[in-house]
C-alpha cells in the first residue's frame, strides 16, 4: 500500500511539473454586419463568429507554440513553431505550411511552402545578428544608436527594413526589391496619428479600454497581374493577381471594454455604408 501511495504521489508531481510549463490562451468573438448599401436582398445582413486557441509549452530555453482555429465541427491547426537557444545560436522551426495562395485583388498567384528552419548567430560585430534559413537567404540585423536595421539577401529580391524613434516620432522604412514603403507615427495632444506612404491616415482617440479610431484609405489605382514561377525564383516571385481600382474610403471604429471581461466594438465603413457590431473576449 505504501508503495502504491508513493507511486501515485510521484505520478502526480510529474504531471504537475509538465502542466506548469504550458500556457493556454485564446480569443472568441461574435459579429453582426448589416452589409450597408452594398448588400443584396438575399444577404441583407449576416452574423459571423471566430474562436482561436494558443498553446505554448516551455522547457528551459525551448518553446513550442501551437495555434488552433476551433470554429465549426472540428479544430484546425493554424501554426506550429519551435524555437530554442544553444549558447549564441538560436534555432527556429516553422513546422506548419500556411495557405498563402489568395484570389483577392493583388494576392499571390502561385502557392509557396513556408515551412523551414532558420539558424541565427549573435555575433560580436557591433551587436549584429546573422541569420541563415533553409532557403539560402542570409540576413543581418541589429540596433545601433537607436536605429534598428535588417537586411535580407535573397535570390532575385533583397529586402531592407529600418525603424527609429526620433523626437517623439516613430519612423519605419522598407525596401523590397527596389520598391520602398514607409510609415510615420506620432502622438499629438493625446491623439495617436499614423501616416503611410500609401497616403493612408489613422487617428486613435481616447483612453485604454474606451477608444475611437478613424482610418482613411486613399484611392487605389489599378495594376496589371504579374506572372510568377512555381518556385518563386523569378523577378516576380510567386506572381501577383491584378489590382482593381477603388475609391477612397473612411472607417470609424469605437471600442469599449466591459467589466465582465468582454469588449464591444462598432465599425462604420463609408465604402458601402455598412455597420458592424462585434462582441469579443480574450482569455
């Protein structure tokens, strides 16, 4: 009997230790959209829902993260990642192939495989980190004098990003294969303002838990499709679908946290005069 009690106690301690390294979190929401002026009689309004779970397991310097979409009849994996550190070397593995092919305007034309392993080295060369992934891409990144820079050398299209906070203004610049985009962010009289190279402007008002965000998206010009390759190794990568022109529009979103732990939001979209009401909770 004593041996059975001792064995049960040992099993309990082992189980508790295993659970102690696991963190579970998630989100759930329900939305109602009246579809505005763009709706047809058959779908004048609609409701939708979403529920997601994240499981993070940690032991020593190794972390495994599993994401799941639990809508509908069965759960579906949305991500599986593992990262570990061995001295100055960091190894990151993406073990889930996300669906990157989209049919939306400007979306990717051909499917690509995004699983892989990246090995990074914190090298003593001015606080820089050197990375190499299984596609042969080499990256160098680091922060010097408050400016964060990252440069990735890849077949057909190098990418460089830079960001810094200067005199209360956040600046971010990206150059991808010769095409540059940028964004500026600052706070004026309690209003968070963001301006992007696409001429999009966002202004956020209010305090945490009770905010209003106004976003203006500039007119979008049409663009022709770009033909890619199955391996993404050409000048156009995996290709791009054509882009249809669209008039400028504005959205206004009001969000408020409730004492119950849930959050309510209402979003108005001027492009089709629609109003979306959403209730969500995070745990």
